[in-house]
C-alpha cells in the first residue's frame, strides 16, 4: 500500500516537473508583459512550483517513513534514564544494550541483528534497547558511547563496547569470549 502511494506520488511529481517548463515559460511571458522585468517571471515560477515539485514529495515521504517505522515495534525491552540502573547495571545476568537512534534508518538493520541475539541468548543474556536521544543522563554517565553501538554489561561493569553495525554472528562471538573471560 505504501509503495503504491509513493509510486503514484513520485509519478505525479515527475509529471509536474516535465510540464512545469511550459507553464513557467507562459507565466514568464505574461509577467514580462505585465511588469516588464525578467525577475518577476522567475519569482512567479520558483515559489509555488518548487514547493509542489520538491518540498511536498519530501515531506510526504518522511511522514510515510515515520508512520511505517512506528507500525512495527520491536519486542525488545526499551530502557530509559529511570530504569537503566535497575534493569542493566544491577542485573544478576549479563545485559547486552543496543544503543539505538530511533530516527536513524540504519537502526532498522541493527535492530534485526539485536533481535536475533535476544532469541539466541534467551535465558543467558538479557538484551534490550537504550534510545540515546531520549536518555541524556545515562549517555552522560558513559562518555564515548555513540549510537549505533552494542555494550555488554555484567554486574555494573562494561565488558565490551562495539560501535557501528555488526552481524549477529560476530557479536555472538564477542559475547561468548567476554563471558568466558568472566567465568560463565
């Protein structure tokens, strides 16, 4: 449904873009006849047509993308400034924290890898999200952490930190080696 709307929208925008020069030329002739100056013809075209051809498609695409992103929430727990200490630092089991940016498109790829890790490590490692833009106090406590990233905590200590996008298999190797060093 969304892809059909986007296709129709961009087709309409393209048709406007193709037809706009003829309309602009006629509008320019009329403006030159009326005002006797070329600048007014440029102003009459670029004001409303740029909005119709460029700004509206961009805004609609952004709205549709945000709507789609909100429609498929993750099953992972989401921690905030209030719950981070209890759920992560004071947890008895190791905790893998995915530092997420809720507005970033690459976060979707990282989120799918995090969900794979949560399924693979269920019962042994707690896995969840920390949306960094909504948790400034927690991010201030751990300088140098930049999203997207993964951090493994155990009993309040940071066992490893890996920034960027990682495959679930590579992160699983890091988790296993870090926990082996800790005696798990």
